[in-house]
C-alpha cells in the first residue's frame, strides 16, 4: 500500500545520505575496526571454512589467498544491476581467489587459479579513488570475503583522500555472521548470492560447503538488518540497501522455489531480488550431467512464476524484461 509517510522518510534519507564509513570515521571507530579485522589474519576465520592459518606469516588456507590482496581488474562495469551501473558504470574491483570455488564458476581463472596482481592496501585505495575520478557510481568489491581486512584499511586510506562512493559488498553469500557484523557501518550495499537451498547440492558443487544454505541465510538476515531495503537517488542510482542474486540452474539444482519462499517469509517482500537466467556450462560443470547444459525457457519462467506466487514485489527489471520477452514470443 502507498504510504506518504514512508515516501517522505525515504526522501529525507536520500537527502541525508553519505557513505556509512564517513560516520564511522567521524566517531573515531574506524581504526579500531580495522585492527579487529586484521587480527583475524593470525588465525584466519574470515569465512565459514575457518582454516585457522596464520596469513600474516605467509600461510594459506582453502582460498589460497596471501595476506596482501591480489586484484585481477579494477574498471567500470556495465553488466551489473541497472541501479549500480547508472550512466558511468559500477566501479568493480575483482579480487582473485575464492572461499567457495564452485565447479561451474564463470570466473574460474580468477577465483580458482588466483590470476591477478598483488597490491598493498595503499594501492587498493588508489584504485578506489581512480574509479571515483572517472565517474563510477560505487566501489563494487567482487569476491571480497577473504580480503575483508584489506578492504577496510584501503577504504579508510581512500576516505582521507576524498573517497565518497557507496561500497558494494559483492559476495557469494558464504559469510560468517560474526564477520558480517564487523562490516556494519562500513558497507553501504550488500549484494550476496544465494546459490543453493539444499546442503547436499552445496557440498556437491561447492567443495563440500554443506553449511552454505544455513550460514548464508543467517548472514543475509544480518545484512538486511544493517542496510535495509534498496535506496536509490533521483537518478535511479543505488545508495544503500540489500540486493540478492539467485542463479537459476538446470534441473532445479539451486532450489529456486525454496529460495523465493524463504525470502518471502524472512525478509520484506519488497527486497530487491535478481533471479538470473544466465547460467552457462563452465569449468568443471561438464563433469556433472545434471548441470552440463544451459537452462530452458521453461525453467526460467517457472522461477519467475514462483517469485510472483510468493509475493516478491521488487524483482530485477532486466529479469522481468527477459520473462516478458519469452512470454510474448510464446504468445505469438
């Protein structure tokens, strides 16, 4: 139902908006938060695998990441959600290595093989500032989990040099609740995946991560508590909030029906949800017959139907356009 009071509150929030990390620094809490995060490297438990290695001493765990970030690319990206791309692109920084390593990974040379260039935190801060200078609308941190402390430190360095863009935490969703809490008042936009709703599927396709569904759901509820529903400015550009991505997979492997029902029952039904049709067979997916093909039109349409059946009201416009295209073609 339309609420003038709610509309007024959102307009006031837009006018008052500033990156969350600005307030954290003003309150003199940012430096302590960075120290807290960096201490985790001594006994690394940044992600649910909790390897316990001392990355400060050069040890590596499941993600194979060193203590210094490895960056594959830092550039404007135009393939993201419309509210992130805007006119000048989303300022994406692709971090190498990954704590999940799915068999169907579309970025496997980066995530699995760790291709990229090592940079220190000052170099990462400079990348953020360059993306701001060329007009990007946000800093989009892709696969950030295993380098979260570096990101915090680089953000503070960049803030002191003039960074004022929203931070987008673009994650697989495989996040520890305790770590997400450390990110409060640093991250403006959370963009997690929910890849699976079934523990067996998660274990099969993501390196024995059978706890993926449960830990991801807890993390996303916390993300929603921190940033709430997506807030956009008058130009339609995202400022803060939660965006959930869900990739439709062949043979209902991703548990899409369970996913949309969970969102409807645990989050506002107006949560921004992107049900994505772009699954393709990559990396080792050819070895698994049930996912060794693209999705069918019917599989995507049933996913969108489930979303509407369970009352989700803020579906990604591009996904809706794809749905309408298929429906119109079928009707014709």
